[in-house]
């Protein structure tokens, strides 16, 4: 297997020799930028076409994603797929990725319990997300939850404050902020769950509608 290209030691993505998603996946597989690589099975690169106009950014791979090497293939992925379907956004038209590429967990007996990545891990991993953004050049990005928003905006943000309005990232890329689909999995009350789900679908629809207006 060809070796991954050497990346510059600083965070200068513009000066990086990585040009394709395949090169990026190879480089991510060798990542030691934060300690999460030590316990994870593998890095999970983003997935989708380089021509995708919409990029969805999640938090980090979960247990299933860590084993499969693909983003959003577990329970949160099933919820995302359902919402994308209800929002009339075919999943294969979007680029799906995460703010952090390695699974973070705590071992409890045989179970691996998800842990939230911290600001340091998110900021160290931004290097890879920036590469994905440079290669795919999406017309708009949707941040799914607080970790994705932290990575994209470079600071902690309150989802409810930014939700439902078009935002701009530092480089001018239009961005939309919504909840993470795993939040829906944790809501116990049936009515609350249904309400939050509808809101989530509406957020995804808004992003797609905005894209449609740009293309018109
Ligand atoms: N949660 C995420 O944020 N990303 C995944 O890929 C799966 C679950």
C-alpha cells in the first residue's frame, strides 16, 4: 500500500500535499494528533462524493462506526437516515463526516460507553475536517450538535441560539446548526420526541431549501 503523504507540522491546510479523499483517509489512518487513536479501532473518514453541495458534520464515530470504519451507520445514523429521507435529501447526495475521527469511549465491562470529545480533541481534529472542506468545497454545511458547531465556529456555541438561521463560518461558508440525532434517541417522552424530530427534519429541510435557492 502506498504510504500517506507527509503533512506539514503546522496547521496550514493550504500547504498540505493531501489532494484527494483517498489520500486523506490514508493520512487520517496514521493520525496521532491527540490520544484518541490509542484505544479506537480505526479512524473513520468522512463519506460521500467530492461533488456534494451539502456537508453534514457529526460529533465522533460511535461503537458501530468505529468497527465499520464508516460514519453514521449505528443507531444515530438510522435516525439521521430517517430524517434525511423525511426532508427529501438523498443521503448519497451529501457528504457525511464528524468533527472527531476516532471513537472516544469508556470501557464498562464488555460495553464501550460513548464519551464526548473535549475541546482539545475537537480542535486537534479540525485539521482533518478542514481538509475535507477543502477537497469537497460544499456550498453549505450543517453542524449536527455542539461538538460539530465547536469545530466549525472555533468556539462553544448554543445550538438554540443559532438554530434555524443561516450562519457564516470564518471563511464565509454558509452553515446551519441543529441538534445531534443521538439527542432524539435519548428523549423518553413520546410527544417531546416527535416534536424534536419534526424540528430536526425542518432544520435539514431549511438547509436543502437554501441550497435549492442558490442553484435556481
Ligand atoms: N455519532 C456521530 O456523531 N457520528 C457518527 O458517525 C455516529 C454517531
